C-alpha cells in the first residue's frame, strides 16, 4: 500500500501520524542496534578479562565463576613470559598528555587567529592547512622515519608527542576555526573596550567560553593518539620507550598465548578512553550543540 492509498483509507492527518510513528520506531530500532554493536564487544572484553585462560577458551561467552583480579596484577607487574605492561601504560600517558597539552594550546591559538584576525596570507595559510588533510598518513611514513632519525628523536617520548601534534594539528585547527567563526563578536569587543590585551582576552574569556568545543576535539584527539600504532611501532624501537599499543603486540606469539593476560591488557588499554569520555561527556555534548544554538 502506497502513502496515497494509506491517506485515502485513514485520512491525511492519520496517515502522517502513522508514517511518523513508523519513522520513529525505525530510528529507535537503528539506535538500539548501534548501541548493542558498541556495548557488546566492550562487555565481552571486560568479562573475559576476569577469567582464567581455560575459561576463556572453553566458555568465551559465559560469566566468570569468580573474578580473577590477579590477571591485572600479573599483566601490569609480572614479567615471566611477557613484558609487564605498567611501563607501557606510563609511556602512553606521558605521550598522550604531552601531545594534548601542546596540540590544544597551539591549535586553539591558530584557529582563533585564522578566524578573527585579518592579515596578509590568511586564506593561503588556511588552504595549506586544508591541503594537509588530503595527504595520506602512510605516504609520510618513510620521510618521517628518516627525519626523526636525523633529528635524533627516535625512541624519544617528546619526539613522538611532537609528531602526533603535527599530524593532528590540521584537523583540530579546521574544526576549532569553524567554531570560533561563530564566537560572539560583542564579547570580544567588550573585552577590548575594557582594556584587556589580546592574549588576556583570549585566555580569560575566549578559552573558558569555548571549553565545550575544545573538550570535544580533545577526546577525538585522545582516542586517536592513545590508540595509534603505526608510527609508534616504527619510531619507538626500544621497549623502554614504547606505548601500550606496541606493548600489546608482544602478548601474542606463534607458539603460546595467555588469553587471560591478553584480555586484561586490552581492557587496561581501553579503560582510559572510556574514563576520559565519562569525565568530559557534559563538555563534549555542550560543544556539539553550542554552535547550533548560536
């Protein structure tokens, strides 16, 4: 039955209401399926992180008889067969923290300057920033490897943090520039009339009012930086400087795999991202809707 047939049978208003109900039910069903697709793998991961190796192999979908917290202790600190993961976690936190601090500061200042100030070459700089987004990451692998070796930045946490900042800077600048373009000019003009310097106005007025947008980009950058493997695997060759994504590669071998430690390690690698989102979810939601309200 077509929409016209439905309209003639039950009336135009009832037909629109019925069509709206169908669309609403379909939307909710799609959202439920998407949510299950996101939650079930996480549930499978964390449930198996508390099992023994035998339980995981024999009953991968069942709940553990009793939680085995020693999996995390062995994974973090014991180094019998595999390397302990605690140093890898510390390195990941250091690299991610340094990258976010540098990336957020530079990108916010660059985006605000490109959106609110007029100067020669502004459009050219912005087009060059856009152009870098079209460069495939894999195309820069060999040049970056050679450059990092020339500068002596291989196996260096500060060096990999600077590398991540360079790769994530264009996207962050483009997104924040779009946000700052809609920033209220009245607020900026009022601060200038009151005698505030440009840097003070940016630090004390623009940044606090833009925490939602900045937090939204921070979590996107956090997930990408924390889970990056390709450049970390190539640039960080020594185990003392490797991040957790590289460390996870050592938890599987050709002849033996301790599934309990593998799941515990993957859970430990996933947990910081979940906690980061839970802590900043309000700012993220505010940042996503702030531009629409204005």
